C-alpha cells in the first residue's frame, strides 16, 4: 500500500510554459533601453552643439595673401544673420595710370622755368633800351664830322674814315688808337666794359632780338649793316664787311655778328649819335673781338710795320 501511494504521490514535475518562464537577465534589457534613450537624445544634442569658430589666419598666413599680385581676384566674404558665409569673387580693379607722370611733370616745370628766365632777360633788356634819356653826341675826332659813306667800300676804308690813323706809327700806337679801354659812356645802361670783352659779347648778343626799330631808325640800321662798312663778323665766318641783308636780317648766327648788329640797333634807338659816330663805336667793339685783324688793318692803312702783329690774339670770345 505504501508503495502504491508513494508512486502516486510522487509525480513528475510539470513543465512550465514558455510564457511563464523566468525572465531574461535585466542588465541586457537596461542596456537596450539606455541605447534607445541615447539615440533619441542625440539629435537634440547635435542641434544644440554650437558651430565651430572660424580659424583666424595667423600673421604668416596673412603675409602671402598680402604679397599676392594685385591682378588676382580678391574674394569678398559677407556674413549673414543665419551664421553662414557667402563668398563673392570680383574681377580685379584696373589701376588708373596718372595722366602726367613724374618725368613729364619735371620736364614741363623745366620748360616753364626756362621760358620765364628768357622772358625776364628780354624784359630787362627792354627796360635798358627804353629807360633813361638818350646819350648825347660825342666825337672821338673831327674826322667823324666829315665822313663820306659813299667812299667806304671795305672795312679798311671804314677804319681809315673813322679812326685817327694818322697817329699810328707802330704796333703799339695802332693798339692805342684802335682798341679801347675803360668803360663806354653807356656802361651803366648795358652793364658792359671795354676791359671785359667776353662779358660784353654775351650782353650785346641778345640786343639784336630785343631792340625793335621802326621807320627812320630802321632805315638807318639797314643802311649801316647791309653796306660794306665793316659791321659784321667777317674775320671768323667770312661773311664779308656787311653783316646783314637789305631786309635787315643777320647773315650769320655766330655770337660776334648779332653782337655788333645788336649794339648798332641799341645806339640808334638810345643815343643822339650820328651814323659816323655809331660806326666808329661798333668798330671799336669789333676791335676787341678781333684785335689782331683790326690792328693789322690800322697799320696797313697808316703805312706802318705789321711784323709784330703775331703777338695779338686773332679772336676774342666764342664764335
């Protein structure tokens, strides 16, 4: 009996359904839930994550950009309220070249200065020409009162007509008669001296352009310079004893010819001298410019010895 009860009482354990099985490990479930929560929170965090700051270029990075050619396009960055940036590329601006360059400006200034200087010189000469009273007549000798211009056919004839060649007996006396010393009576007006013929030459040359004659004065001038009276640069340029043509134009462009022509003009306009006195004065200056030739003419006219003329200079002043 006992054996039977024991068999009945002792039953095999019943299988628990799958649904009622013990739950799996809670740690795994927790990990799944945490991952899900992280995934749900990640977009929110990413949305709140601030935009990275723009990296400012260093001095070394700026330097190459500054040294880049100007022709390269320079991007222009404009910031908008959205926080984003837009880059606009513009074509390089052409550099406008100045209308007047520095060398050209310097040349213009130089030309203006030279023109102003020339104008000042002309004004000064014009003032000397127009200012003051006319110099009164003076006679170097009585011969000047009786000069017959119709008999003058060369410079030698002119020397014999206006210089006291009868006082010439040798070279030294010829020098004393022909070549003047000291200051002329118009020295203050023109600032010249017989003792400095080179400076005198430079100051007489501009008179040929500065002095303007009209009417009777112009007729006197043409008569004196276009006839063979010796008012010329014949000893340096070979133009002969007449320095100008019948219209009054100079035959030579050297310094000596305009110097004697200019002095002739000035004496006609600013003195009361006769044509013979003017011829005498101009030939004295010609003697300063060509001492050897003029003294030789004086000796020949007077019948004196010309052997010692080699000691005299042939020409004074540049041609």
